[in-house]
C-alpha cells in the first residue's frame, strides 16, 4: 500500500515526536494490517524513532500513565507510578452548529474545538492553577491537553471523575451560593466573580460558558493510551502536531497547514462513494466511480477515510 | 498556638493521637510499642478504648488531663489491636469512630480553634490548606473561611452531590469551604491516616497479636442475607453496592440512597433493608431506620422515591457497567427478553 510507504518516509525524514519520560511509558501501535500491539517500551525517543522507520505503524499511542516496568503485560505487574492528567477535546462531541453530525474535518468545527480547548486552558489556570505541559492537535477533529504537575500525577480514577464533573459543572446548584448577609441575601458569584465563580456568573447568563466539553472517559482513565504527539494519525494522514498554548490563539488554518505531512505532488484517486464539501482546503463535488487528480494529502486523507483508492 | 512548646504536650498528643506530630512526641518520650506492651495500665487502657469504640462510645476526655501520655500511647496501641484482629470490620469501625471523635475535639478544644492551628493539623494530615483570607478576603472569606488545595478536596470530600466541587468557590487552585466542611475533610483524612498506619505497621500488628487476647473484641459480623425473592437478577451497580456494604466498607450517601430505593421497589421491607446497612462502619439504627422509611414513603414527605436513572448513577460514579438499560430496575427485564 502506497500510504504505508508515505508514512515510512515521514518517520524517516521529518517526524518530530514529543514524548516526555519516555522510558516509563507503555507504547502501543496499530499496524497497517490491522493488528494491535501493546506493551512496547523504549529507553529513548531515538530508539522509538528507529522502531517507527522499521515497523511503520498506522497509529501510534503511548500511555498517559508512567510505569516502573512499562513492557510488563499484566497490569498489576507494571508498577503504576502515576499518570498525566489528560484532556481530549473532540469536535465530534461538540454540540455546536458547525460540529453536529460532521463527518469530514471542517475548519469551522475545528475552530469550535480550538475555542473549547482555550476555555479549558483558561479554566485550568484561573481555577486550578494548572499549566499544560503538552498540547497537541489530535490529527483529526480535536486537541489533546496534558498536565503533568506532581499534584495531578497520583490522582485516582475517582478524583479524576470528580474533576471532570467540576469542569462540566455537573450538579451545579445556584442555592449553594445564595447566602444571608445581614439583612440582605447575596449571590456570592455575582458579588465576587473570581476563579470558578466567574465561570458560573457567565454560565448562568449563557450556558455555553458553564460547561467545558472534555471527553470524560479519557480524563478519568488512569491507564489511557493517547496518540503520540508528532506521530501520524492513521485515520487522516495528518500529523498530531505538538503545539504551544499560544498556537491556539490564532486560527486553525495555521495548525492544519502544519499538520499536512504529504504536501508534494498529485495523485489519481478513484472514488468508491460520492464526496461533497471542503477537504483540506480543496473544494470537492464528486460522484461515485469518478477518477480525479488530487493533491497527495487530500488523496491520502480520502483513502484513509474510506472514500476510495489511490491509483498508482 | 499549635507550635508553642506547651502545646506540643501530652495533652495535644492525647487529643489527636494519630497525627505525625503526636507519634513523634511519644517516640521522644521513649513510649514505643514495646514499652507500651509491657505496661499493664496502657494495655488495659487500649483494650478499653477499642471496646468503647466498638460500642460506639467516645473515650473519656478526662483521661487526657490526668494521664495524657499514657492515653495517647493506649490509643495507638488500640489501633494495632484492631488491625491485628484481622477483622476489617473491627478496624474500619474503630477508625471511623475515632475520626468522628477527632472532629468532635477539633470543635471543642479551645487551643486549636484559630485558623493557623487548623492549617497546621491539616498539614500534618498531608492536606495543604490556608485561611481563605489570604486568597479572597471579601465575602468569600466570610462564608468560606478555610481553603484547601483542590486535589485534597477531591480526595477527601464525601462523594455526594452536595459536595460537588462546582458548588464551592475554586480560585487558583484553592477550594474555599465553610468551617464545618473543613472539619469534615480533616476527619476523612484522619480516617485515611489511621488505616494507613495500620496497613504500614505489619510488624507492630504482628507483635500485638502475640501479647493481647484478641478474641475479646467482637463486632457483629455480617450474616449473609439469604437470597430474597427479588424477581430476576440484580444489576451490577446494585450488586457492587451490596457487596461493599457486606464487606463493611464505607459507602457514600448516594449509593445508600440508590440501594435503598432500589430494594424498596424490589419488595424488601424496611427491616430487611436496615439489616443490610447494619455492617456499615457508622451504622446508627435510629437514623438509618428513619432514612429508609423516608425513602420508602413511610415517613417525612410520604412520597416513595424512585430509583435513580442509569444516567444519574453514572454521574454519581455508581454505574459499573454499561448494561444498555435506562434504569437499574429494568436490568433483569431487558436481559430476559434478549
Ligand atoms: S447501566 Fe444502569 S443498571 Fe447497569 S450498572 Fe450502570 S447504572 Fe447499573
């Protein structure tokens, strides 16, 4: 398959992986033949990079957890040392106009995800005094945010679940903030909107401010496998680009441009199903069975999404 | 106050025997486990303390004025005794009761009332805390005078919708809480501390077992309830709650509510349900009976409560499987039709 060759070349020539504490993490990958391999470990990022050129996976993951023996197969023998606090913000889960029911990545939906990610980062800072250690584009419809301060590493599943509830404002009740002060009744978040109270004050006026749409399953799992920042997403052929918090200030077009790994040349593509809409800056309206010459990245994307086949 | 030399006294150690500071104080007096085990008065005091706790009676405060060091050593010895019975129910009940007593004293001992002293006790329990005045001096401070790190709050606050962190001011890493809530958090941390001491002192626990006759400590052990006509199998969430209750584990209020509401609908009567709770470390027959009657619609508002939906169960952290039903009550039904 030609895509596998593209992936290999990428890992040989231009991959920039961003992994910390590499020796303590479990790595897992999905091959182009569909197998799933777990419990790999590497001493250094270089060792990992070499492996990627040899084996060239379709998807590459690493554990949010750190282990004493990451390559042990039985969970109990791995020796869990702690786990990053991870957040996944996915356009797929956003109930915004631009994201509802989207199949192909759209800039608009990705913009909404970016806004949500910024909201999360602000909340982490203002309310919890946490600073992201890594931020990455997921290579598809969203963003991954990692926090790895010592305060979070050993949080258990229960605490992480409660934290998600806090971010999603689950169980919020206004009455808790209504207090008697002398003769009058005061609403604390109206009087002193600071930290979470600012979010609540805004959220009471406009519900969109109250909840932060993180994927709860991802955050509460202390053994989660996360896509490795800097690796290729096998569903799109885009790079899960490592970002800085500042990168999220400007529009997603910049991010998408950086995520394009295969920007040279054109390929012939046979459509097995019709496609309509904008795909990676390319306007498409094609019927089933037609053959089109497309920029390499678009052809790779469409094949990985099951729209047809690259003709080589 | 807490730090003054006078405070670091037998009296302080006697009131709060499971704090680090108290342990260090006793060690500095040479009151080690071996010494305590040799001393008949201390052994007897320890036996009495454990017996009283199992009978749900507070220790005698006066002893902290008469013989504070002895009583402090006895309290620690009592914990080892509870652990060496190898009956988790005895250990949990002791830890539960002693931590309630701890909270009771936190409110009543005049010398620990000022915030800086409370902060210090929290610190001893590995909770980073400060007076809210240092982060939000205005109204927030007025209603929520103490602040703890959010991670400690998540760890020790009861798992109960009332305690959801979103319902407290959370400012730059600090959760502001009312004074009584702060005490409740410390109580939980104290209980954890006691269980941790028991867990980490295998050697001491083994020693105690050879010196003290442990058969004198009795706690109603759970007699399994025969399979009751419940019409179909119970869903995993309810089974999990029942198992936790049977094991004598502390179970959050939400779970108690859910299981009681569920069993009422399954046709259990109030007595049967009260029996199920009997093994909880903080069991109180009168209160439990009233609460169950309330849920069953026989007291209070006289409205029978419905069983929380799977969605609610999930937000309470009680859903343990995704069975594909909307309400735990439908569990058996759906399964059969499959
Ligand atoms: S899906 Fe419903 S019935 Fe099943 S475990 Fe979860 S809460 Fe219980």
